[in-house]
C-alpha cells in the first residue's frame, strides 16, 4: 500500500520540490476550473500514464523508465483544487467532502497527486494572487483575459520521466510553456534576510524586543548552512560550506546592523557574514565570481538550481505566527519571481 500522508500536513511542507515557471494556461472558456472539470483532466492523465491511446497516439511512459518500474502498479491519479492552508484540515477531515463548486480562482492553486503501490508523487501549481500589486506585468495582463488562468509557479516531486510526461500534458492541453526556475545568489540572500526580518516582527508588524527576537530566531532558524560556489577560471576550489550555529545568528544580525554598510538596513546578516568571511578567510563574498548556491536552515532549504523544501510551522494552529507569515511571504515571493515581477529584478530569478 502507498504510504498515507498526514491529514494535518499541508502539501507544501516537508517535501523537496523542483521549481518551474509556467506561462498562463489557456482554458478556452470564461468558466474557472473546479473539482468537476479537474477530474476530467485526472482521467485523461491517468490514461496517458497507463499507456492508453490519446488522440490516436500511444503516449504512455516507456517500459524502460527504471524509477517507476520499482514503485509498483499505478493506483490513483487525482487533480483537485488546493485550498488555502487554514481551510486544508477541515477540507480533508470532513467525510465525503468533495465541493465541486470550489474554484481555483478562490483557492491557493491546483494539487495533482499520482499514487503508486509504493510511492506517491505530487505537483502543485500556485496562483498569482497579487491582485493589488501596482507592478503590472505581462503575465498579469494576460491573466485578465477571460480564457486564460495563471499559475506561475509549479512545484513538483516526481522522477524525471513522470515530470516530463506531466509538463508535456500541461503544454499540449493548455498551450503553456514551462521552464526551470533558477534563482540567483542575490535572490537566495534576500530571501533569507526577508525571512529573518519577518520572524523578528510581531503580529502587528512591530519589532520584537531583543530577548523574544533572539529566542524566535534560535528556535525556528536553528543552524544555518550557506553553500558557496565559484565562477572563476581554472579554480581548483569548487565549494565552501559555511555553518552558523543557532546561538550566533542573533549576534550576527545585530553586528550587521552596527556595520552601517546598508543604507536601508535590508541585509544586516549578509553584511556581517561577508565581513567575517573576508576578515578570517580573505574571501570577498561580494565578488561577482563568488556565488551562494544554497541556503539551508531549520525553516527551509532553497537552492539556486531550483529546489525548495519548507518545514511545516510548529504552531500549526496559530495562523498569524511569525513563522507562518514568513513562510507565506517566501512562497508569494517565489510566485512573483516566477512571474518576473519587481522582486526578481535583473539579478533575481532567471
């Protein structure tokens, strides 16, 4: 039997996903997608996976796909609306709850689950809900067209052959283009800085006192790892891993603020880290050939190659906890980067 997922665990958490950007989906109607028409796509995709004929062409996975040959027979394929996190537990626990009136335009996005005997794979398409963002992009303009819906960010946990089959289905069915979402070194450091900043504020947006702020950072961020790569000619040194203990994180943030090198106070942690590394290792982290390729901490792991893992917030019942707010912002910023909004910038997502 395939392992059962925890009812309480939101699908975004505790899973390593590959990140892709998705152009607007052509739906062909002004009616939004809901659980009823998503079931039709689930049946069509299942036919593909089982090798049925689609439009006269056999398009199932090849028998030599080694990874899938070890997970047993295909059991179920589901496509459904992904509710907002606060509505997830109730939606999953109510017996027979299959609200076909719930539409994607009033939810977080779309959840696709492919269950085999020994393994379950999933993909999540997240909506662009920045309706009040004054930075109008090409994506948001096209999204306003009645026959298009926009899910800019795709998170997938699938082996290569299955992911390729899934993205091919999206491309051919919805006339969309899908590409890997690579993240720049600056984007990774900015994301970490924003996360720390969000954790340091209370529910009213006010800065916590030093004791509460330090306790929150130590509890949620814990130990932090920065993986440094080099884009230098003939460099024999490939990578360096820098570890920051949880006790040192609050002190580094405080030290960065005292350095006064940032005009707007946006990157105190990185300022302190760069100063420390330069002083002790003679390594200039601001050199264009020095790249941060991955950031890993207790709250998330984010890689430049387009990988992410989010930790489920510990206070799952507290919808306005600092960690929930910080994680929500991280996700929304990734959606914005996939669209190509202002946050991505010239040095952001590529």
